[in-house]
């Protein structure tokens, strides 16, 4: 699992994918059909898979570049400003004619959430929008599966430059086979492997994916239960950290950011179980506050949790 590029690269992580503004509605308990609920609170916060993972990396001290588009409205300006505050480089970004993508997120009293999202096609990247030199400017390239043609092109640009790729994927859809075939590190939701392969059981589904696409590492995030990874045919189960959950929105994105950060920190010979422990700590800490990014931890916060050896945060 050696890193590509060199420490003299302009960035540690380049991410190509989506950013959103999340419309977060907090309720006492999740509403059923044909029901009404009083809102405990409502707020608009920055989110989006790739953007949140990059924000996590930036708060953990790594140099990050985001490649994507923002809407030409107030929410688009909000989304851009949030990444700028975290120190994410946006020099390769554009402002599109459409409205900023939004997600409506309903959070219940146990911190569980349901996400409803909307995105205009005018904000989608195409392969022609991605110059190889822009993508291959880091030591790791992260993509998500929302714009598969652009993600495939970005992964190929990275591969041509000898830079490893990480994929955030949580749902089946078009061009998934072509995208998965280009990726070195595949990090999925708990449900994706079985839904995509049809195999019964998460372990069997990960093995089916590994046989079909031969990534260096496969990992499924399991929420409170931690993660299950497959490396060179070996299953590695990593326990999660117990935390008082306010909102689990973005925890998977934080895990991916934490994985990349832990991998970068480990240098040329990373111990996979240590990197996964680091990623689980970042994900758990991110659940302490409302929204995808409000609870993202600093490097020192993660170090205290990991070095302490306790599974309760």
C-alpha cells in the first residue's frame, strides 16, 4: 500500500466529486407516512462526500485540493466559503449556472439520519473538464461515484502518474463496473457489496468484489461496529469507537478522510490495522456535532483517542 508521488507534490490529497449544502432537520423521532412532527431544530450546513472527506484531511493537517463545481447562488457561495475556511485549495473549481446541490437530512433523537438529495446536471463534471496535471497534483486521488465518467477519467489520470486512488461508493448505478476496475482502495457502505454482487454475507461479497476488480484494499464501513476490510485475501475487522452520537451524517466521509490521513501519516510502510483504527476514530469523533463537518476532529484530538487505547470517546 505504498503511496504514489512524492512529498514535494503540490498537494497530499486531490478530490474529484460532489459538494452540497445540507438542510438538516432534527426531530424527536422519525416520522412515519402521513404524519407530522415538530422540528427540534433546522439549519443549513456544508456537506457532500468528497468535499467532506477533504475537509477532514485538511483539519488533520494535510494539503488538499478540491475539483468540482459550485452553484451560482447564495448556497453555492456558502459551500465554497466553508471549504476555503478549512484551507482546501479551490483553484481548479468552477461556478456553474445552476443552483447549488442540496441534501435534505432528517436526524432523529438517536443521531440516525435519512438523506434526500438533489443535483442539477449543469454542475456535473465531464472528462473534458479534468486536466491530467490538475488531478495528478497530489499523493492520493479521491473520487466518488456520483459523476462516474469524470471519476473514471480522474482515476486513469492518477494511474498514469503512478498515484493511488481511493473510491467512496455507497450505491449501485451506471458505470460502476468501469469505475471499480480503475480503483486501488475501495471504501464502501455496509450495504453496497451485497447489493452490487448479490453474494450473501458481507465477507463473501467483499471477496466477490476483490476477485472481480483486484483492488489493493476493500473496506466496508459499519457505523458503530467499525469496519471490515479485505487485504490480500485476509479479513481485517476493526472495532469502532463509542461516542455520544448527535448526528451520524458524514461519518462515512470522515472515515475516508481519516483513512487517507492515517495512510499519509504512516509513510511508506503503513500497518493496515493502524490506518483503519485511525479512520474509525475520525469517523466516531465526527458524530459529536450536528452536520457532516461540524464535528470533524483535529490531529491532536484523534491522537489522544488512538493513543489512549480506549474505545469510548
